[in-house]
C-alpha cells in the first residue's frame, strides 16, 4: 500500500512537488488557458482598404485637441506603425488606421480612424484616446511605469493589450484580448501576467 504522501517526490527526488493537488490544478489551468487564448488568425479580415483614406471627423473636444496628430497620421502615416515602420494607410482590421503618440511618461494615446468613413474611435480600456498604463513589477526596479503594450495586425480584428486596468489602486497587469466588432471593443479574455523576476 502506498504511503499517504508518496507523490511528493517523483523520479527519486529529481523533481519535487510541494503540493500535488495544487500542481494538478496549475497544469490543468495552464492547458486550458493556452488552448483557449484568442489568436490573430481566429479573427481574420479578408479585404484590405487600398484607397485614399477619408479625412478624419474630429467629433470630440479631445479629438480636436489632437487634430494635428490625427490628421498627420491619416495623411502621412505619422505614428502609424506597420511592418516595423511608420507608413500611411490602414494597419488594423482591414480599413482602420491606428495612430500612436506619446504625451509624457507614462502617457500614450491612440486614435483608431476608419479609413473609409473618417470616424474616430478610442482604443479599448480608454477614456477618450488615452491608453491605460502598465504597472511596474514586484520588486519595483525590474519594470517601470509605462503605457500599455498594444499588439494588432492589419489582417485581423483582434487587439491584445497588456495593461493594469485600475491604476493606481490595482497594480496587477493583465493581457486583454479584444475583438473589434460592430464598431465596438468586445473583451474576449483577460489573463494575469506573471510578475517580473528580479534582475
């Protein structure tokens, strides 16, 4: 008959499991998370806009305040990143132009402009055009305050945002998976990010 805690030591002490029940739960959670994480390929866009973008419609006071950034992004590609370089034209979901700019540390902003209609939208988790921040890791020296990390592609409606949604109260960073659907952001999934390791 096996001893009560015989599974604590496997492979003759080479691998040690502190709590077998916790280990099983963690492995199951990891398998579930990786199996269900949204991918860019899961939300494809088949048509890419190739024409001249419509002039942006500056509808809010904040959009008018940053009119030069937005207009230059649409017309000249300033702050419009695609394939690792600034260039004009859509860079998200087939016909949207995401314009990025910084407004101090750790401030960053995004405008999502529909190249067909000129209508302007804010990024997910935003108030207007402001991006949320990302909190420093624990211990603090291993990461710094900064703007959210945003990933997107021209051929997909998925956007991935790494940020802490409730700064400064909550300093936990998450990876958020948003789907652009019917001119709105839909949160598909949110997973906590591991704290960074000390340097």
